[in-house]
């Protein structure tokens, strides 16, 4: 069984909203090793509760030391971006507020853990078109998250996302694997045509506009 990837989704006609989401569980041993390239880098990631249901995969990104200039963007880029190494103290609602000027162009954001980055997380972002993705990159890459922050926003274009495995643990209930189609905050249906959707590291999904107004530091679910 082959891995699920953004390239595969395009080739098989999968709906656009499935691009950043694992559709099937696959054997990690079947995962294809990303081909070496002078212009790309691959990073392992995971999301979900490690004690219940964990998703693992690899993101393949254009290297920012190659494409560091706004006048030299990757020719074959897609409207998928990764904001790498966001500090953990910047909660999902803070991140939504940070990129609020582009929220109307964001269709989906997925927060993931990168291996070896325990105090940071990354955000996979799908935008509504290539111009929006390019403008997001130009506006946020290298920008401080706030005037009090030393860390800067590091934006990279995504080449591909490969989902290596969905790991179900003994106490996992199949009923809990069904993603609720309603936002737990406003109780309205999760519809990308109405508002972008943010999926947290614990695999709970919300409208971006709802989570940005959440004042508690914990997940609403």
C-alpha cells in the first residue's frame, strides 16, 4: 500500500480539503523515502494523542536558504505553506490572530509536532490560490510574531506531505475516530466556504474565526 500524499491526492482526484489530511492508514515500512534534492528538505512530523490515535508522516519543503528572496520563489510551488518552529507559548488562537489579515484566504490550517522540536510546533496551511500563498509568504516570512518576541515567522513552501501511518492504540474507540463535522465552539457546520478550518495537534477542528476568539489556553474540546 502506498503512502498518502499531496501529489497522490491531485493525481487521484481527491477533494482539495483532503490534501492536508490522512485518508488511510498505511504501513510505515511501505513509505517511500523522499528523493534527495539540493532545493528541498524533509522533516518528520506527528499529530494526535500518542496514547489514543497518532498520525505520523513526512513533510517535504523547499529549503529557505535557497529561496530566501521574494523575487526568487520556487517555480513549481503550490498554494501550500508551512510555518516552521512556532514557539509553544504561542497558542493556536494567538497564531490565528497573528495571521488575521489573511484568514479570509486560508482554507485549512493543521498544527503538527516536528520530531526533535519539543518546545515548538509547525503549521501546514492551504490557501485559496497561488497569489494568496505568495502574498502570505512575502508578508510573514521573517516577521516577528510580536514586538515582545525574539522568534520570527519562518515560512516555507510545501512540496509534498506524505502520511506514513495512523497508529491506533488499544484503548482507542472507533466511534471517536469520526471527525465531528461541527465546530465545538459555535456548533455550526465546519464549512471551508464559510470560514477556514484549523485542526489542532490533538486533532480537533474548529473555525479559524472561532478559535481566534477563544480566551482559554486549553483546547475547547
